[in-house]
C-alpha cells in the first residue's frame, strides 16, 4: 500500500466516524422529541450503560443546569463564562458515548447590562451594582484579569429581580 492509499483510507475512517457521531446525536434528539410528545411509555427502557448519547434540556442557575425532574448537572465554569450564561438560560446537554458532557445554549433569556465594582468576600467574587451584589464565576474574573475594586460590566436576566448570579461582560 502506498502513502496515497493510506491517506485516502484515513480520510474515509474520519468521515465515517463523523457520520456515526451525527447519527447518534440525531437519534438521541429524536428520542427526546418523542418523549416530549408521547411521554415515557413510548420509549424503550434502557439499561444504565445505554444512557450515553442522551440529550437533556435544563435551566442554568448560575453554576449548574437543572432538568425538568430537578436533577442537576455541572456546567463547566469556563463554558459558562465564555458563553456569558445568565440565570434562566435554557441549555441542552448531550452526554456523549465516551461519557463526556457537551453543553449548548439553546434559549437565552432577555438580558440587561449593569456596571459595578468587583468585590471579594467569603472566598467568592461579587459585583456590586444597583445596590445589590451579584455573584460572578472565578473563571470570569481570571479570564478578564479583573482585580478587586475594578469596574466591570455585567449581564443579568432582564426580568429576574431576584437573580443572584451575573455574567461578566468586560472590565472597564
């Protein structure tokens, strides 16, 4: 076998893997849609080892995602920071065959921005804005290289007056 045949074969294997991954994702999405329309009785029961490839939707609370049954799933702080997630955002979680969690924001809530001052107490970071303290992720503070006392722009849910968390938009 010459090198051009090996390269072609490698490309075909890579393409097949991508097609299989897409098919598994589509199958998981179809099962979730069927579940949402017809209920649990229409889906075949699965053993725990078959849970991989499952798609779950939930609401972000500032640190984690909660599904409709109240089960919580950890959202990586780097993803939440980078995506500027705020409380109330709807997320989709795909549990891949290898057990990895893949999150995607599918329903952002209406947002508003505030400017405040970064503070720290009890080992956590907060931004004081509009007479209230909003907790912010350490990943956001380190990404923006913010320091206590810095002015920062934050994002909060527009209609959630009780929001405890904010996303950092930028340091000023």
